[in-house]
C-alpha cells in the first residue's frame, strides 16, 4: 500500500511550488519512506520523458506543405476584408474560448455559448407567444 | 498573460524580416518557405494535443491558414516561432473543442529528427498509447505543462479553466500516466 503522507505534495515539489519549510519536511519524510521516494523518482522520470517527447519533431504526411499551399490558393490576400462566414467562425471560436463549457452527465460537455443561444431562443419564443396572445386578446376585444 | 516559450532547440530559426514582409503581403512563394520550415513544429503541437493524425493534419492546415490571414498583425513583440507556436496551441485547442475525433492509439507519426531519448524502457509507441488513453480533461493540461513546459497560469488562460482545476488535472494526468508507463519502464530506478 502506498503512503498517503505527502499526497499532492510531490507534484508541488517537482513544480517548485513548495516553501522552504515544506521542502525540508518533505525531504525528511522521503529519507525514511520508500513509497514516497519511489513515487518521486517515477514522477521525475515521467517529466523527463514528457519533456523529451516535447522536443521531438513529428512529421506530417508527405505533400503536407503542398496541400496547405493549395488551400491558400482561394484565399484573399492577407489583410483584405474577410468573408462573413470566416468572421462568424472565428467569432464563435473566440466565444468558446472566453465562455468555456458546462459538464453534462456521461462526461459530455456543452459550450456555454450554445446554452446562452438556446436561452435567448427560448426567451424569443416565449416573448413572441406573449405578443401573439396579446394581439389576439386585443382583436377579440374589438 | 505569460508568454509561451517553446524550447529553442526544437524551433527553427525565424524567417528574415524581408521574407516575413513578403509573406504578409500575400506572396505565396515566401509563405511556402514558412510552411516548409515550420510544418514539423506545428504538426507536432497539434498531434500532441489532439492525439490523432487526421485531426493533427487538419488542425495544422488551419494553423497555417490563420497564420496567412493574420501575418500582417504580427508585431515582432516575440520571435516569429513563439508567435506561431502560440497560434498552433490556440488553433489546436479550438479544433479540439469543435470537432476532434477520439485518439487512435494504432497510429504513430513519423519522427522527423531521429529517435528521441524518452527514458529507459520507454519508446514512442508506449508513450503515444499512454497519452491517447488519457481523458481530454487530463491530457490537454498535462501536455501543455509537461510536454511544452507552459506555466500553470498560461494553461488556465488557454483552456479557460480555473488555476486550481488545472493543477488538479495535471496532477491526475501525471498519476494516470505514471501507472500506465510503469509497465513500459519509467520507474526512475536509476
């Protein structure tokens, strides 16, 4: 069974987020706890592995640059007015970044901007129904 | 906001100011030089965040398309490679939110610059599979933190999550990866 004494501390330790006293206490614990010492060695090795992977240049499939340039052929020159669809796409991406997502049951997520959109649509429907009802009442009263 | 800081030895040298000016003016030959020089860096970022080759190529194409459109707005406040690296991060995360497929553990991209030294007993196959098995909520912040070395605050800004949540996700991602890679040999016994 693994020691739970420094649960969470080891991550903060390798991230350099512990204070002087916390580091001293942790190092003292590591001196006699083989579980935590092993976990620290594994975490350090993992970080080294991931950093090495980050420095690894992966290659796209052959002809990638050509496909990019083909895709650019239909593009207007940089800085010229952009098509409406492109502006809408970029605005929606920006909204997604700014507003985030709401978690749903089953691990799914829904963009907050969609929820806002649905809420606005629902309000518009209710308001339209209310106005229609009012018009009908007014028509009947005449 | 803190700046992204891709490792120097991974990023190619910046294009000359004259080449950048020509590309920003819409000269395709000048932009082709940028694509050829940075395609590996951009694709690597997209692959590590998305975990699927098809998605990574789609996102990488989108990165260069956005680069072409926004190049006139590049103000030289950072190096071009840092600017493009950040564009690759934000575009890949946008792609992930929009239309990402699940990672496909069977596919392994070509390594452009030789076999990496990933640690004793760990090969690229093992690591790619372990990353692909992580849920997105763990994978994305863990990749940003430990693969690309971004500060926690910048990860929080990029992903739109609270700082504390990001830290918890990274800690859980590391724990999950550590368990998965134990069988692959990352034991830190040296």
